[in-house]
């Protein structure tokens, strides 16, 4: 569905170094740039605040049972939430901007669900040996490379212009037409890479984080951010034609980063957290994060956030999507796009069917993903609850022909929280001075496997934090947002990281925290960007 560029033609060679974000070498390097630690330091070492460590095999067996019972039954799928479907994948994009776990210690790498030797690790081992290969700021280092001070940042501005003109929309009632520019709707710089062991070929894009090419929605969102950067450059060039290239690049990147951060606070967080949480955290000038990790020290990624609370998005994923008019309504090819297809039609998925780049009929139609007033329930994320779409009961890891024997995502999340010493949901609630869920609330509507695990002596009153965050949302908000514990952990961490960052909008433009929205330069014709939908519109990827 690559559509034609209609509004603004790219200058042949002018400002190429500035305008062309997203090209160059793929930066998915495992280099430790920051640390992981515990946000609630008072719970570290408190045995009553954690799952039991005395009998790991028994606890692990219970966690496996709990995770195995979390697959959504096909006969009674969860209703949609009031959160548009894009927020699931926007959360993934944000996560990739913040974290990439890095450790040479095999005990700290992704747990194999069936490994009989799994044991919880002490806090000192976790702090020392688990690193983060991402700057834990919302500085779009996944887009720009290594972030504002990174040595490789300049490598992302050396390819063909992506364009800022609006992509032509198909005529009503017609399939997506062939594209005049075959690259207009795909990530840039794809090259063929063949695994000599399996003979399997992938076509990775030249982007700052290859994880943003692992499913089609996050890949299309990454592309939209690239095009938004180019639109900002064009706006600055028109408004201030005398800017030198270096200054133009710096000004554009700063506005893109600040807009990204503002939207996370005022659109993303306000959508996924309990109403009032964002305002409360913004008013607390030294919230939990800065109290624990003062601004004069290096930034740290809290484990309660990265290993538990911010994984709530796994519950939002749908089995199928009304993706575009070809794979969705009216169904020129298929009445829906399956989750499996969204992983297949990416460079990391290998573009099945012989394609070496995104087929034009697989470009997203964003109006089906972002509208909070949309009457179509297919355009919203699953409710946040303790069930996962049944397609996620099997991890979609590589190689794809082994997908049937890969690990269960829920089991992996639960085991990882145990191995890394993440405190229980009840302990976190008490530390935040929030009423913990009652036994009746935790067991409400629970299937037999969940009930038997949670009522065991080992887990009674000690609910794994990831499961607790999901159940809290299910019980207290009907899955239409996180509950109070999940909301606090997510908002405190994200806003705390922005306040810790000396270059974030909350630090340098504090009035943006509660007042004006980001504005593109341009005088009377300037555009405000008050929502993700606005960003997509400025990027030229929303239907006209």
C-alpha cells in the first residue's frame, strides 16, 4: 500500500545530512550505558515482601501453572477496552526507547521456562551484573542512534530522502493502489541477511533499534517518527532559512524529542493510567524516582517498572486487527490481519512470499488505530486483564519453524520477576500506601489453574507484581486503564526519568508540564501537536 507523495517534493541534495533520519548502520549493540535497580529500596531484603526463596522448585512450578492458565479462552474473548489499539504498540516503542537488558551472566538472561536449575538471585548480583544498553531517557535513541551525545548519531542521515508530503490515500471503496515510490511506506535501508546455520533470510532495516522491526505496527510507527522528524526540519527551514545545518539538526531533534516526551505525558500516560495520577505525580516535584535516584547521579531503570508494571501491554495485544482495507474492512484480501501476519510482514519476519520489503498492501491505515471516539470495537486494544490473547500463548521467537515449542510469554514474565527479586504486588501496594487487593478480588473470575496457584501457601498474600498489576486493572477499572499501583509505578518512573534528564522538556520547558502544547515553527500557519494522531498527521501518514 505504498502511496504516492503529493504535497512536498524532496529537494535533490539540499540538507540531506539533516533530513534523512533512519539510514545507516543498524545500532542494536549490547553496550551497557546504565544500570537496573529497585525503585522501592525499602523492600529489598525483606523476605515478607517477596516470593519465598526457600523452595525455588515449588515456587517455579506454581508460577508455571499460573502462567499456563493465563491464555484467553477462544470461546469467550475479553471485550475491548476504551484504549485505541495504537497505544499497545506505542508503549512498545516507548519501552524500546528506555530499555535493552544486557548481561553476560546466563542467570540474568531470558529464562528458559523448562530449565530445572532456575533460582532467584540476590539483589547485589542483579545490580552488578544486569545492565541496560539503552539510555533510560525518552530521548529517542532508538530513532537517532545513540542519543544526543552518541558517537554514531551522524550515521543516520545519509540515505535517500523519506519525504514529508502527505501520502496519497486510496479512493473510497478501492484497494490500495500501487505506489509511485515503493519505499514511501517502509522502513529504510533494508538489506538481505542469511543465517548460515538455518538458511533463513531476513531483511533488516537500517534503524537505531532492530526491535522496532519485529512487528508491523511498531515498524510503521517508527517510520512515522522518521517522517515527523523530516517535517520538523522542513518547518524550521521555512521559518528560519538562515540556520546552519548543524543548528538546524540540533533544533529539529530537540523539538522532536520534546514533542515525543510531551505526548507521552499528556496523551499516553493520561490514557493508560487512572485519571488524576499524572497530575498528582507532576505536582510532586520530587516523586518516588528522584527521591530514590537523585538527578546528580546517573539514571537507573527500576526493575518494578521494566520487569513488571510496564509489561501490562502484553495483555492489550489482540489476536486480529482491522489493519487496513486490504486486511480488514472491507477485506479486499482478507477480513482481518492476524497477529502472526504482523510479525511475518517485517524484515525480521522475513517478508513471506518472496518480498524483500514491505508489500504495498501491508501499509497501515492509522485512522483505524488512534481515534478514541471510534464506534468500531475492533479498533481498540484488549482490556488490561489477567488473560493474554491465545496467539501469545506461544512466543513468536526465531526461527519461526520452532515457534510451536517456544516459551509461553506469561510464564517468562512471571519467572523473570521471581529470578530478579521483584517485590510482590501486595508489598508494593503497602509501600505506596494503596489498599492491596483482597483475596476475593484476586480470585474473582479466576480459572482453576490460577486459583490453585494463588491459594497455595507459597503465593497466598504474595502475588507476583506483573500478575497483580493486570488483576488490579481488571478488577478496579474493567481493564480500561491501569489500576492505582500500576498507574503509580508507570507514571512515577516515566515522569521521574524525564525530570532526571537535564535536556527533557520537563527540565528545560517546565511550563509544558501543565500548559502549552508543542508547536511546529511557522508563524500563523504553525501546527500544534497535542496527540499522537496530530504527530501522525504532521508526518503525512494519516488519511487525508
